[in-house]
């Protein structure tokens, strides 16, 4: 794990597939308050690897909205789309160390042979001992083998994953040549010296894959804390895919107070009438990560958000 004596370095890493919504704001607020309350640095990363899903102009819109809400990040912004050579060099290291193997199974074939795991289909290792079809390799997969990972999340508690049966060999580079999230985030966290990751619980099961990758690359693991995701009345996570309403900057004070309440803070009604700087100061003075609900999701009355 990360050396507890290292200075705190946190990060927020949105994907520019659409504008920020309330769930995005909650994740940003939690990571920001936790970093600043520890006198730490807060870095900003744009996870713009998936170009087909990227919305033109969304990256700039996200930055402008964060500024409008009073977020202040340290250093320059890291863009994943500019780091393909770095990701390839790390993949080459894993290939040389025999941690990965080529796979040419199609998505349909994987669906037909895989069983359900903790976070999607579990690939049974069809191509582990050689390509299963007479066609070019389509992707690179990481060998999970018999790894047994036990880790503690600061909010959600202990997790115990038997990687081969719960997750299966997972993709690091896709058939279309795009690097997968799991590889990119591990490399980026290491290169940026991230010591603490505060993010949504929808990424909780990704932690075991990332920890296993960190082990294979001899990298330290950050401390993880996964906040509940914001769910609508239908129980679905608020997301760009579910057409969550974007936040505006006209009511930033009210929205920050809503985010504080979601995160378990007892916000006085009059706080929303204060300046953004006063609201952030109050948040830093009252932030306690232990007060965040130990739930994977919380239904929030979205219709009441201004």
C-alpha cells in the first residue's frame, strides 16, 4: 500500500462524454474536500481515451463548470489521449513479463462462453494457450491466475475477490487498438503519484483489477474510498448514458449544498445564501469521510434540485 507518510495527492478524472451532472459533482466534491482537508494536492485528469463516445466540446465545458463552482486544481491537466506511447510501453513490459496474452475472441463469442462475474462476464481463458481462431489477434488480456485479493475500502469496508472466478482475464488493449481504462488509470495514478482515490462506488469492483495490475508492475496502490453513486427515482445511477440532467452554473451555491447533504453533512439552510468561497470553507471545516453512507447507491430526489 501507499506509504502513509507521503504527502496526500488526490485526483478527479471525468470522461468528456457529456456535461457534468449531479453525480459527477458529488464525486468531484468528495475528492476535493478529502484532499484539501489533508492539506493535499488535487489533480485533474481528463479520461478521453474513448474517442467514439466523446462529445465534442465536453472537455472544455467540464473545465469551465468546475471553475464556475470554485474548484481549484494543482498543476497541469493530464489528457489520456496524449499518452498512448506511455501506455504501450507499459503493455510491452507486461508482455515481456508474460503477464498478458493476445486474444482474438469476438465480443459475441465471449458472451456465449462467459459466465457472470462481479462486474460483467468472466472470460474463461480460451486464448491463454494460443489463439483460438485462425485470425489476427484482437486484444490483449491480463492473466488473473489464482490471485486472491483482499482490500479495505475506506468507506465500503473489506472486499474479498478471487480474481479468476470473480473477474477473469481482463482486457488491457481492445481490438480497435484503444487502451482499456484499467491499464490507463493504473499508469496515470502511478505517474502522477496519486496516494488517495475518492470516486464513485460504480468503480469499486475495478479496484481489484487495478491492484492486481499494480502488483504486476511493482507499483504502490493508493488508498481507495468509494462514495455511493447518486441514483434517480428508478434506482438507476445518474449518468450521461441515462440522460442525467446537466448541472448549471447559475445555482452553484445550492448545488454544492445538495452535494454536501448527499455526503452526510448537516448543512444549515442559510449556507446556500453564502458566497462560494464561504461554502467551500464551511465544507472543509465540516468534512468527515466517516460520515459518508456505507452504501453503494443512494436514491436522491433529483426533481428537487434547482
